[in-house]
């Protein structure tokens, strides 16, 4: 780790503050001099190998998070925001990395401010109100605030994940989740009963009874029952976690409570250690894992992207769900690939093609402008309501990892990962993509000058300088 010259002054300062130590005492614990600690905390010098070892031993720090994590995500977000013509020039990448590493709170405040600006511009353009009903301009919508919370904690909530694992494996062995949920609710004098219900209904509560729609898919029924267990039996844990998040509004807190209960449900359905062991044994075969754990393909794919427990991490995946209009409705990345915040996603990702070939897994080898290569997997998923006249909700899910991890993926079988020409050039968003010859570009890059030649005969009416 030391050869990578890790600069993580902000993480050092936060660790010292949480432990309630003075700089002198913290320096003694790390085995360094006080001046050296001061230089490390201000990113004037990298963290020494001895200090890294003591951080792991004394404070339980996951050293892998020091080399990437929030800083890289914020660099991508700031790069995309600063591509807006509002700014005269985009700062050098080195400056963005310094800001994200040295002043992460300031970097997040900048992103909040830019988001508020974007929302104001969009509302004005649509002749909508530029301020909320209460007369105050919000930094971000409650939905975006909750999405960012999960995004910046790697979509892994340790306390909730471990509580769900303990619930699913009370004696260290995974038990029937449906029976566990029924028993847990019965202890609260709540009885569970399958019943015939209208389409699109999953469950209905009547007094001390939970009626579950017998026509809904088994994975949906089980997930919703575990969601109710989280609300009924783990409310104190959820509230404590929400307190730590410090959401700006009660609406955001309520949305996050639903998200936390869903997180518990997914983690109880697919308990961490058992699921990760099965994922490795089955080489991350979504259909096999769906069969073994009773989850849907979407639930399995999303769970794979959350296996980021410190000291026991799984393969870093990115996960995305899009609707038929190409709108991203779910997103998370534990890889270096990040999703656009302020614009549309790259149209060259194969996730957009999944609707054209329903029922099939589509594979894609792709390379981003930074030279990182990925194995991408996509599949359409339909959510039927159980009646002829009921609407069918259609989405496509995408799952991917860097090709360096592809050997552990059954979906890499038969693919030649050694030939550069087989990797499709993809990007994050057209607004910040530097590729000059993309035939699917929707808008010019916002940080590059354009030339408009009179004799242009290509697919675009401009050239990127």
C-alpha cells in the first residue's frame, strides 16, 4: 500500500476526532513524530507504511478505502459539474483530486450548490416555480439526498447488514427466511396470511393481520415480508442509523427509512457470508443465485453490488436499472465507473439494448475514456401484476465489473479478453465524454471548443477541437 503514496489527510483527521485524541497522542499511537503527523493530516506527505498498519490494528480502518472511495466519486461528480459553460474553464484533474481529498466537505457543498443551480435553471426553463412551497430553495430533493447517502457509503450499511445476517442465520446457519419472518411477526402479535387481492397489490395490513397477495411472485412476497420485519423488529436500529445520516428534511428521512428496511430485507434474504460464498462458488451466475436464495434477478444483481464489508469484500460491481425511456432509476458503483448525475447515460451501454431481446442475458466488453476495461451484463426484467388488464412494469438491469475480475464471472466464458478491438468505447455522459468520433453522441462535450466546417459530411454537424 505504501508504494501507492496514499494521501488521506481528511480520513486521518476524522479518525483522530472520532477517537477523541490530541495530535500528540494520535502521533504516539501511530508511531510517528508530531510534525510528521501534521504533514500527513495536511496531505503534505503520504501516510507511512507503519502508520497504515497501526490504523488498521488500532482503529479497524479498512485500508482499501483510503486509495479510492469517496474522493474518486467526487472527482467524477465535480468534473461533470464543472463542464457546464457556467464556468470559464475546467480545473486540472490534479486540482479536483486535491479538493476531494483535502476538503471533502467543501467538495460536497459545491456539488450541492451546483445541483441547486441546475434545479433552478430547469424549473425556470419549464416555467415552474424556482422555489419550494415553503418559500425556501432546497439544495437537493429528498430523493436525491437519500440516493447520495447510499452512494457515498458504498451502498453498504454495516450495522443493518450484520443485523440482517444475524436474523437470517441465528445459529450461524441460514434458515428458511419465510418461516423466520412469520415467526418474528407473530412475536409482535401479527399474523401472516396469503389472500387473493387486486392486481398490483403486494400486501395489506388489517389490524393484527398481514394479508399477502397470493398472486404476486414468490420473491416479491418474501422481500416485502422481510421489509415488514425490519420496520417491526429493527426500528431502533433503523432510527439510530437515520440519526447518524442527519438528513435535512423529514421527507428525506422517511424515504431513507424505506430504503433501510429494503436494505435489511435484501440482506436477510441473501445473508452476507453465505451469499458471498455461493457467489464465488457459482461464479456469480445470477440465475443460480436466484434459485439458491429465492430472490429475483434484480434483487440478486443489486445484492452483489453491496458486498463491500470491510475486511471481507466481494468483487466490486456496478449495478444500474433503467426504464424504457433510458432513465436511470437505480444506480450504484463499487468500481471506478461512475454514473452521470446531471445528464443522460451513455447510449452505447448494452443495458439499453436489453429491451430489444427480452429474456436473454447480453454481454459486452467495454472501455471507458480513462482506459479501464469492463465486462458488462444486461437483462430485461418485467414485473407482472398478475392480471390481463394490469400494467406491466418493464426495466433493464445492468451489472458489470472490471475485466481484471472477469475470471470469477461465468459470463466471461468464451470471450477473448486480450484483444483491444473487441472492447466497445463507452463513456459516462456525452456532456463530459472526450471521444471525438462517437456516432451516438447526443450533445457536444461542454468543456471542448467546437468547429463548424462548411463541408462536414460526418454524422455530426460539428467537429470537436
